[in-house]
C-alpha cells in the first residue's frame, strides 16, 4: 500500500507543504463518522476482531481486523476504513460561490491547496517535513502537539466545482490523514505514556476542527450544488458516490442542527472521542497488568515448547535474567500468544480458571474499570441519535451501511437457528470424550475446560495437534506461499523493499507490489510479532497512503497506495523462526486480503479508492475470502514446509486439517452471533440507566446464543474494544454479513474448478477487476453482482461450515 517504486508516491511538492491543518481536516472527516480514529485517518482497518474460530481469538475479539472481528486470530476490530470521509455538511441551499473552511478569525491567512504553507513551519518536526514514506523512526511524543496544531492553523478556500471543491478537500484530508495516522499508528505499536498524553491534549482541538468542517453548511451547499447542476448526469459513478456520501454524512455530522442542539451534539462528539480512547487505554493497561509468575514445572504441564519459550522470554524481560524454557521461571500474560496456549493445553485446571477469569474481567475493576465508560458511551450515542432524528444509535450506524437493523437481525437469527443444534452436540461430544478420559470435570464442564478438552478431542478425532503443526508453518515460508498465491490469482509480484522506508521496530518488513510488467503498484509494511509492553493486541490492516490522481507527483499519473499489516503472533525464539499456529496463518491471510483491496484498487478518485467509501459491512469480504485459501490443497502444501528439513506437510495431515475445518463450527458461529446480537441489542432496545444493566443484557442475549451461559461475573463487555473503541458500534454483525459475501465469492472459484489452474487464474482476474479494483466508487452489491453474476446467497457459508443439513430446531 505504499506508493511508487522510488519514493515518489507522495503529494506534489506543493501538496507536501500542505500544513497540518490539512491533516486535521482529514481527521474531521474520519471522526465525523461513527468510527474511532484509532489507527489512521479513517479508522484503521479496524483492529483485532473477535474471531469465530478459537476460544478467544483476540485478534480485529480481530481485530484486525477482521477485523475478525476475529480476535486473535483477529481479536479486536480488524482495522477498517470508514465508509467514507466525514466531510459531512448540512442541508441548506447552495448560495455561495466561495466556501471558507477556516475555523478562526479573519486575521488568519488563507492559502490554496497548491500554495506553500503561509506560516513558518518547523521542518525539523518530522510530522511537518516533506517525505516519501512516513518517518516512523523519528516521530517523538514532543512532535505531536506542535505538529497537529500547525495543521489546524491552516485555512482553505474552495468553490462549488469539482476542481475547486472535491480536489482541494481531498488534499486537505490527505495531509491530515497521513499525519494523524502516523501518530495513532505509533500509539498502537509503540505505546508510551508521553505519546498518550500528547494525543489526549490535542485530540479535543482536532475534534473541534472536524466538527466545524463537518457542519459547514456552505460546504454542504457546494456538494448539493454539484448534485443539482446540469452536469450531474455527466459525472462518473465514483464522483457521484463521493457527493452522495458526503451529503449523507453531513447530516449524520449534525449539519442541520441549530444553536443549542448543535452545541450539545458537538459536546457529545468530543466526549465520545475521549471516552473511546480511555476505554482502549484501560483495556491495554489491564492486559499488561496481569502477570502470573510460575516457578513449579508441574503447574504448567501440557504447555507446548513454543509457549514455554515465550513465557521464559517474558520472564527475562521482567528481570528474571536466567529464565529458560526448560527450567523457568515462566510468566503467563493475557496477551494472545500466552493466553491461548494456557486455555488450550495447560493440564492444570486451576491455572486455566485463574487465567480465564482474569481475561473475562479485564478492565472491570479499580482505576481501569470500563463499566461507567460503557454506560456513558451508550447514553451519549442514544442522545446523539435522538438529536439527529433517529430512534436509536443502530439506525445512525446503518445509515451508511448495506444492511438495515431488520435485515441484520434477520441474518443473525437465521444463522443462530442453523448453528444451535450443532453447538449443543459439540458440547455433548466434549463431555463424552472427557468422561472417557476419566476427567473429574466431565460432569461439570465449564468455560475454562472447553478449549482444553476441545483440543484433546480434535487431536483424538483428527489426529491433529496444532502445536505439532507449528514447525511446518514458519513465517518466511508462509509469506512466500501467500505471495505465490497472490501472483497466481492477481498477477502481481511482491518483493522485499527493506531500507526504502523508515521503520518503527527492527522486526518490521517493507514490501513492494509490482504488476506483471514489473512496475510498482503499491507498498506495504508488515509488523508480525507480539510486543505486550508497547503494542496493542489483535491484528489489523490500515492505510498509510491511498491511491489518488490528485495527489500524484513528479509526472506520475497517480500516487500509489501504501498500507500496513499488523499481527501479534509468537516471535522467533532462539535460533528458531516464528513458528505459527494454523490460526495465525489464517490471520495473516485475512489481513492480507484487506491490504489487497487497498493496494490493488484502480480507482483514481482518492475519496473512494481502495477501502475508502466502501460500506462497512462489505469491507470484510476480501479478507475473509482470502482465509478460504488456507484450506486449498495446493496453496497449503505450498506453504507448509518443515522449517528444519524442508519436508512438505504430509498429504494425510492436510486431509485431516480439511476434515477438522467444521469442528465445533456451530459453537464458534454462536460465539460470533453472541457478540453481534449483544452489540445490536445495546444500540437498539437497551435503555441506559434503565432497569437492566449492561451485564444483565449480556446474560439475556447469551441464553439464546451460548450453550453454556457466561459466568455471572463475566465482564467481557469491558474489553469489547470493537464496539466501544474500534468503530464497530452497531456494526459487529458486519463480520457475518461479509462472511456470506466472501463464502459466496469463493464458491465462484469452486464452481470454476479449484484444480483447473486456467479457470482459477481467470476467476482471480475477474475478482481483481471487480472486488479489488473498484473500491468505494460503486455500490458493493453492484460490485458483487458484477463479479458473481447474481446476488449473494448464504448457502455457501452454511455449506463451508458444515451447517447446511443440520436440523434447525433451536
């Protein structure tokens, strides 16, 4: 997702001089929408998501991602872009020919998008310097305040014509997007108290600026003038989408509110941003706070060598200099690579219980308690919805999505019914197996037993041990196989480009994506390893630069896109490379799918290029689509090479992986449905301050979505960053919605013949030319139909999950 082959993908020199004001405007756009600014300008492609496959995919719960949310495989929201920039303006009649985006007095100096910065800019501040790739290695907390404030001071004059309105706004938005994106990205991957403080100090100023922009009636009128002009029918579809999105988002930004109501709306927006940031910081701090020091090897019997190595490595970092994988001491944390192995493999039931309880009560007590923050967020979101004329916040969220509240709930219920009986049988199978093994807990199976005995049953039923598979999934081989697949499907070559761009950590890799002619089309960073002391959990993709015609430079036709992919997998240990679980392999494929849609776009209108402008509930399509290839024989066997011997994963093991794909599919589906249903319930029917607490609502929803209800003391909501800090509010259903789209998209390859290379290549070309190329310039349903030849069907998803023939009598 980077830009050109020599550092030339940045704006023109003049554009590079756009001040930080430009950046702030960008932020405005992003923040005005319903997401958080957590990663870049528009919301990182979300963050880790809550994934349906393992017990607690802390990935974005992702998420990325997701995303995904697949939590750990994707644990939080897997970074996604906002459905479009919130350049939102209100509805009024167009009347002026010149629009001032200035936020202050007439003493400020106006500049045009192509002019140099009016005021003196401190070029020693890396946020304000000219660069081809962001100077991640140079940005310090002390640069944030002056950098962001410098941007805010800039002014902008535009006129209601495309070249005088949209193009200048894109330039402004882009500068802010890049700068604020750098700052927030560093907060996610290199967190420190000083950076937090600096961001907290300037964020209110940024939000205030964004609100001023989003509520500009002259700007709204200018977009309206374009829509009502005689030239409207001649505009391209992408340009029409830009205008329509801006007008919709203008209303959602409160442009039509007057006086006291506008003031109230703005105060709500400011407070929501503050609360969301505090929520996420509490989750991170609570996760870091838990440490379980183990000195007795008997307490951690069953843990695989990779987990013991990581636990010893953590102990060394905490001052136990002589810690080793064999002799300890060991430190267990709530970070995914540490938490998951304990839940799946620790024979010590007491240890599993302690770690599980710590996980589901994160950020729910003491100074880090998120309970009141959640209550305030829900209360303010409802107030915001009422001010905008909606019945609830879910309706606000759905205003810029494919689905409606009714359609989303209809899909969730259809999937719940199809999953219930299968999930009930899953539990009975685990109980029966554990009883056969003489387990004392067989008749009292509870949450900290499920993952452990599920893994034992999986090993017995399919003769598969995920830890024993790790040597076949070394990160270098996985990436080589992933890049080979991308070449086959989409005709691209991916080459290392380390040294071309500054990095924030020595383990980060940089790549160049080239087309069949050898010309660069994009770039991306890859940050693979867990760093609990400074890096947010989960997995996500985010944009650094978007493809843009307006921001091209040095004679090039477009600026090339740049992205980053972030994961949290087990780092290398000793002389071993990073050895991945199969779930971690899926996570990398997932986030790469997001990156592909950003990097392979052929849309030149920057505001709808790549992942921009795509309805939130369609963004997970390419990411979840890519996961399917992990179960494709040639793809997986091309990746699975033993890191020491080079031996390919045995054919019979692949068949077992394939057979195990639907293992506990009903249970895993219900887990995601719990999250999605709870999210919608809290944002539709729940009354903040009413007779029900948020935890009671969770218990009530769980009676229909969980075979074993949560513990009474479960405080999962206090760590549900997807909806309280990651942009998925009233949108978590998007994972399932997009899963229907992605499964159906993959079925096109199945229909063509997965063993027919020529058919796969042709179908991959069509996928690239539609799903990956068109960006937000065309409605996602139309894009899907253009690729698939018909509207989507849920049948492929149910078939892939082995749920199609399960009696639906729940």
